[in-house]
């Protein structure tokens, strides 16, 4: 989807940058898509930490000056899982087109601050625990890593980049029973949901 949108809007200055933060190698998916735009892998969760991303996909609009003009927004480029999350991709893609072609949709700085998700002390500690767990995992200390992954999830129970993101590393299926148990607890709320009106149905769980 993002490659197609890049081909459509790239001459207008639009450049999507996709970032995969999962532990599994996304190379086969990237090679199949053959993107001409930057497609990055962030196993260290640097982007998640710097932009306080707590779920995927999260969209952030950054203008040509490097300023955020729409903060963290849990939106989708396709309707593959609409029955699960209840959001339609079409209206969001039209917002992007209007921004790129007509300059519409960018928020003023005070609106960005109002709708931006900021990390709490607990969420920052959770990210430190996750980073330590990842370090221990790569060092082959699985039992110690598991303790810190669990502690990270306790500190940030709504951060799916930590809780679901660690499932493959911990030998759990991110599409299996552990994920559905997590889904029943509900994801983090996004302040931008009040601005980006793409929901067409309640979440399935």
C-alpha cells in the first residue's frame, strides 16, 4: 500500500518511511513489496522510544521542516483487519492525499501538543526493562530476560509494542492465545482518535 501511495504522491514531496520493530526478520516481506521508499528495521526499539509508540501501526506526519504535524495515530493502510479493530483505511488515505496535494489536515503546534501521547515515568521505566530484557535475551540468558520482559509489561500494560512485541522472543505466538488474552484487556487509547474519524465499527474485542 505505501509503495503504491509513494508512486502516486512522491512527485508532490511525499516520502513514507516504514519501520518494522518486530524481532522476526521482515526481509522476505520487504523484498516481496519491493519498496522504493525507506523501509527500516528497528530491533532496538529506538523509534518506539523516541516517538512513544505503544501500538502498531502508528502513523506520524512530519512535514518538510521536520516538525510533527499529526502525532501518534493508530491508523491502517488496508482493511485486512477492519473486522477486528473497526477502522477503515480509505478515509485515512484520503487525508494523506489532501495533506500532500492541498496542504490540508496538518495540525497547529498547540493541537499537536494537545493530542500527543507523552511517556509517563512508568512507561519510561518499562522501556528500560524491555531494553535490558532484549540485551539478556541476545546474551543467551533467557530466564533473566523473561523476568524483565514480564516486569516491562507490568509497568506498561497498555504498551503493545512491549507486550505483544516481546511474544515471539519469548516463544509465544503473537497471533495465538496469548495475544487474544492481551486483546481482551484492550489497547492504549489514542488522543488522535477524536480527530481522525475512521472508526466504522466497535473493536471486536
